[in-house]
């Protein structure tokens, strides 16, 4: 039955795709207010997760059932993954490492050919300013985080005037992070709640998104007002119509030019992406159970059970009378439980043959190899070698490096998917020139392979026709910042004001000045009378003028 449901779901998506493919793209300047990009804005990072993460009452069998068909049980899987991220340290560390693995150095370019250099430069500046305004690195890392935890991510590229610019807030206002913008029209990237968004089709390969307006129905009026102010204008206007007209359907198809959607670990036809940690959930639950068991063992050690065996006669009976047994039991109990003299000595007498013993607790669970085996399972399920996380597990440098390269390739693919969506929105809403399509590209530079990438760019530049912009960007510098510094230094004539120190690395015999008697300007002095036969022969044959392999093509 679940497989039939999945097939029906896919058919619905295909039908919706046919309906949405007819949507035409319009770029009307009259409906867009004048833009300004000259100041920073607070970037919308509203989270739609549960306010309180509680222990999850779920067992391994439920995990197996959910993993068997994740498209049907996607909401339950997302809930478990959110819990696992905060519950398991290996999961949190792995996700955070993957999110921050790339340096996200960028270059801006265009494949379109244009002879109007000023037009191209203006478009390039618009792209650069837009990326800086939305803080593109934060946006990309937030996208990676949502993809790995939720399986997919929905964002909205908004250009609008701020609807909220109050200087004073009440308690309700502070519960949400809202785009605050006092200086007029700005662009912002707004997160949409993943459980209330749905891919309903595709347009030119880009997913078309519908938003469930019933998201606001169960909220109190104050919460609803605040939430609506944090959402894009398109959704606010749609909900206003939905709440006042009974015949309006709850799903609003959003403008494809403003939406950015990515999903991972699924087919293109599937409506939902699958979280990265789905394969690790059973080991996460086992790790949680393992930790709970160790705590129970510690509790047993701290609550030690001691028992007393009274002296026994040959016939099997106790040699003490009933009153003697009670008195001795009381004395031993008080001596063990009270211990009033913490740093002193306690003394009591026992009858001959009395034995005191305790119930032993099995502590083999605290063996280090059990702990290490448990720690290595969860990162392995996420595709990361445990030695990469802690550096203490088994494995060598070569294996760890290879693992990082494989993982980086996977993450880089996710980054490129989001960058394509971001380029689409910026060109449709900011550049607005179909003949000049500007693109932002993220270089494949991580904090681990940066030295290697810089060497690649250096070799390309030195031995071929490499790009100076790419070379600069690979080092971690923004190319515009670096070139601006170079322009500033040239404009102020730093070349002549601050000449390079004259050393053996910067001077040669050609730099030798004949008038420099003490050779303070550097360079090897000329020999007046040569005595070396090889030097004389080379000079007579004009050997220095002969072609050399290093100077010939």
C-alpha cells in the first residue's frame, strides 16, 4: 500500500508540472520600485523548528519502517533528525564540519558576450553588491544545514520595503527574527517552513513551489501578525485573500523567480528530499541507549548493596540468638550508612564467623573499546571517518585525506545546486537583462585543500593563461578587495615611494651601476682583466648571445 501511495504522489507531481510549465516569465520595471544597494541589512534567519526538543519515544522498528519509505514518513523522519542533531555529539560535530568545510570563495562572471564594457561592469557590481547584502556565505551555510537536517530547503528572495521598523519591542516581538530595514528597498533571503512547502512542478529545470497558507491558521492573532510580517509580501497578500474568501484554495503557488529550492538524497521526481542522517538514526538511538545504560550502572555502583551473613553452627542454624542478630544488624547498618566521622575511624564488633560481602556490579560496559566502537559508527553512517573528527581513532593521514576529498565532492555538488537557484533569482529580480546573464561561482576550495588549490591557480597563471581573479580568490581574498588595494597603492605611487629591498633575490649584474664604486646598489662587480680560460673563450665567441633552451620557443 505505501508503494501505491508513492506512485500516486509522483503522478500528481507530473500532472502539476504540466500545468505550471505554461507560466510565462515577465520582467516588468514598472511594478518594481527603485532599488538601492548601498547599505547592509539584517539577514532573515527565522527558524521554524520546534521550540522545545524533547526525548523521542521511538524504537528501532519505527526507524526501519520510516527508512523503508521516507517519502511517506518524511515529517516523522525530520522530527527525529532534529532531535538527533542536538542529542548526539558526533552528529552535531559532523554536520557542523560539513557546513563549514568550504571557504566559499567566489568569482562573478558572465558567459554572455557583450561589447558594452560599462553595461557588463554595472551588472557585475549589482551581482557583487547583492551577494554582500544578503551575506551569501551565511545563506549558503544555512542552506547546507537545512538540507542535511531536513532533507531539503526552501528560501524566498524578497525585494520589498520593510514592514517592521519599530524601535521598541514587546515579548511577542522578540520571539521572531524579522528583516529590519530602515533605508528603503532592499533584498533579503527568507526561510520558509519546510513542512508547509511542496514542489508542484518544474520550470526550465527549476522547481516550482507551493506554500500551505494553513500554516497561520492555528496561531494567536499576535503571533500571526508577527509571523506574517516576517514572510514575503506574496505570501502575506495570498493569506489575506485566503482568510477573507471561503472559495480560495489553501496552497499558493509562489513566483518561481523568487524561490530557491534544493533537496538531497532523492530522485528528481520525488517530492521530498531525505535528511543526511537517516542511515545513522538507529546508531544514534543505540548510542543514546548505551549512555543511559552506563548511567544506570553508575547509579548501581553509587548505591552499593552490602549483605551480612551471621555465624553458622554445624547443624545449619545461626549461633546468635534473635536479639543478638537484631543488635548486630543495627550496629553494622549504622556504621555503614551514617559514617558521621568522615575523616575519622568507625569501630564495631562482630561475632566470630560473621561475613560482610557486597553484590558485585558488572562494569565491563565501561571498557574503552566499547566506547570507541560506538563513537565510530555514527560518523561512518554520515560518510565521515571518525579519525577526521577526533584524530584519535584508527586510520592514517592518507585515508583521512581521501575521505575528506570524497565528502567535499558531495558537499560541493549541493552548493552548486543552491548557487544555480540564487543566480536565477538575482538575475530575474536585480539584473533584469536576459542578454547578460550574470553568474556567481564558488571555487572548490576547502580549509583542508587550500594550499593545493592555490598551487593549481599559481601554476595556471605562471605557465599558461591563468586568471588573476581566480588566483586571488583561491587564497581567501575577495578579488575586488585585493584589486582595490592594488589600485590604491598604484594611485599613491607606492612603487617608487617604497622600493623593494635590494638583496641577492631582487638584484642581478644587470642592475650594477658603474658609478657605484662601493657596490652599495648591489650586483656583481665586473672583472677588469679575466684570467679564466673558459670565461675568455665564452666572451670571444659571444656565448651569452647564443640561444638557450630557456629562451627559445
